[in-house]
C-alpha cells in the first residue's frame, strides 16, 4: 500500500467514517495530527487510514475509551511493547471466556444439586428442604470471605434470614442458591448492577426453589460467550489493520506506531 497523500474526505470514505468523525478521531488522538497543506487543508497518509480502521475493531473489542487510550499509548511505545499491549487484549478476552465457561459449569452443578442429583464434584446427594447454612459455612463453600456475603446482602443480591437472638445470618436453600448464582456471575465478570438485575428477574419470574430458576443466568452466560466471540473477531480484524500499519511505519523507518 502506498503512502500517497489523502484528503479528509478520502480517509472518511475508505474507513467508513464521516468527515466530521475523522476530525474527531484526530482531535481525540486516535489518529495522529494530520499535516497541513499551504491552503490549510489536512493531509493524511495511509498510516492515518489504517489507524482509523484499527480503531473501529478495537472499539468493539475493548470499548471506545480503552481503544482510544491503546492507540495513543501504542504510538509512544517501542515496537515490542506496542505488540505486547495489543496481545494483552487477546489474553484478556481469553480469560473472560474461561471465566464464563467456569461460571456455566458452576450453574450446572447448582442445577444438579437442585434436582438432588449426586455429583462427582460435590459428592452431595439430596438436601433437606430445611437445610440451612451459617455465613461461615456458606463463605467456605463458595470460596469467598464472609464480608463478601455481607456486601452481596447489602447490594440486594442475597437475602438471608435473621432468626437467632443475636440476629445472626442463616441461609436457607433459596438464599444459598442466590449466593451461588451471584458467585458464578461475578466470576464471569458481571458487575454488581448486572447481577442485581439478573437476581431481580429471577425473583420476579420464578421461585428460587423451582428447577427452572437458573434459566436466566444460564442464558446470560450464553449471551456473554457470544459477545466475547464477537469481540474476539473484531480484535482479530483490528489486528490485521495494525499489522499493516506496522508495515507502513517500518517502511518509513520508525519502530513506533504513527
């Protein structure tokens, strides 16, 4: 690809942005400042075009704010560090997928327990309807701190009972299941407001003692896996643009992104 001068309109047409959006990307530092011709018009190069295209995919993959920061940071980094930065996004998405898959497995175990099935992972069979756990027991079972369970309670995610003289928390089966769903979704990367919405929907649409109460978080995890796949595809596409951008910059005799 040549480095022939390009007008703002040409860059916009080739990248799928509007002329104003190209100006905005320059102002935000997504693409480097354009040179100015004697008549005051912007003069862009192939590197500007490739940076604009790369931003589109990065914005889908990691979010527009992070994408802007990444492209700005990469321009000031040596070649190897810039590549490590881009590679870290693939690592993050892969970790998020692993977390979502782990949460999916956790939900299946919870569902199996709700049916009273024996599982190799837990070694537990039928639970009595009146089976309850203390905060210490539940925290140990989930691998979280007791303070985390108290925070989930304050956030409206788990509703334990307080029946002892000292108002100690007791977790009946429904509250245990809420805590397990919360733990699984948090492990998958869901924020507290998102988990709260899921728990609220479960409470509105299903009794937590029913076997179908896990359909909503399970569907949320399936949606998350699809979203991660789409973000990964966008990152791969952006990576192709970045690779071409590196080739252009190397032809121009610099080891930094423009």
